[in-house]
C-alpha cells in the first residue's frame, strides 16, 4: 500500500477514535480543510463497495468466471434425453 493511502487510513482512524480535525491537521501540518477533504475522500471510497450489489447465486458466479450461462448450454427446462 502506498504512503499516501496509509496516511489517509491513519487520519480516518484517528478521527474515528475521537480526534478532532484541528488536532489531526496540527499533527500532519495540514490545513483543517485538507483533513476534511481526506475524510470525505475516505468516506466516498467506502460507499463504492456494496456487498449487497452481489446476488451471490452460483449461475452469476460461474458466468463471471467465464463458465458461461444456461443459454450457452441449452438450459432453462430443455430436457435432453441421451
């Protein structure tokens, strides 16, 4: 992980632990506005990942892995008698 990302995570953790942005800014030599920008950016990154977006079914997982879908293999109720 890069140094900038590590610093952003550290700032977020300090804020989560109760430090106020003014204290954090003083520690890093930033302006308070810069600290708020970092906190806002970290909050935006958290919003990008939503595990609820994944439906979790096997068909979707296999299709994503390149194993195709039922349409590719003649599925959906077609009974093949061999």
